[in-house]
């Protein structure tokens, strides 16, 4: 892994790591503040403060989910929002992933490869045990990419329905120990 000081901090998720997204952090901080009773809160400013702190404290190794959560809670306490800190990611982490990214790694026409890659993705996302919400986006563009179609067709509809069914079964099978909310769009 290459360590670039100006790049966003990384958070370990299962067998991989994701870069901290500032808009996602802002959204999570807004949710925590709302849960703590702050309907109006400077989430964007707090997100910038948290990101600056994480950049200053980080090492080349990614933050564990617990380490990331603890660091954010410590920043919240340090800037006077003790009551917001316990609400930050209390229900776990939400992950958004583009199915088009999965499809772009496959040769056109390799439908079975899409199913295998999506199954592997589900395992990877849920292996950390901290993800409780998953949003899988770009279903239509991914299906059109795999089928090498420029326009939506009946064969696209069939593959999309089969993929949605497969993803539902895979996610439900993997997440038997914890509740999981997911969407496929």
C-alpha cells in the first residue's frame, strides 16, 4: 500500500480498506447530532475538523473500524460535543458500492463472472462485521455493460432480475447473525 500524506485516511473493512469520504462523514455526524438532540448542527465544519485530526494522527496503516470510531468520538468530546459522541455510528456502518465498478472488471458477455464477483463483494463487505447497511448502485449500467448493450432490452431485464435475486439471497445468507439493511438500485 502506498502512503500519500494528502490522501484521505483509510478505514479497514474486512479484507480491504476504503478511503474516508468527507460527505459520508458529514452525513454520519449529522445523524449522530440529530440522535443527540441537535436538529441544526455544523456538521460540515465538524467533519473538516475530524478529517484534519485523522490526517494529523494517521500512520501508513489504515484505521480499524473501532479505531476510527474511537478517534471520531474523541474529537467530538474534545470540541465539546460529548453527548453526540456515543451516537456516532452506533448502528454500524453504511457502505455504498457501484455494481458498475464490478462489471467494468469483467469482459463483456461474462454473466457468470458478474454473479461470482458480486458474491465475492458481498462476502468482502460483510466480513468485517461492522457493516449494517449496504447500498448497491448502478444496477442498470452494470447489466448493460456485461451484456454489451447500449440500450435496455428484455435480456437486460432478465439478467437484472436474476442478479437482484442472487444479491438478496447472498446478503441474507451472509448476514444471519446481525440485522442488515440493503438496497439495490
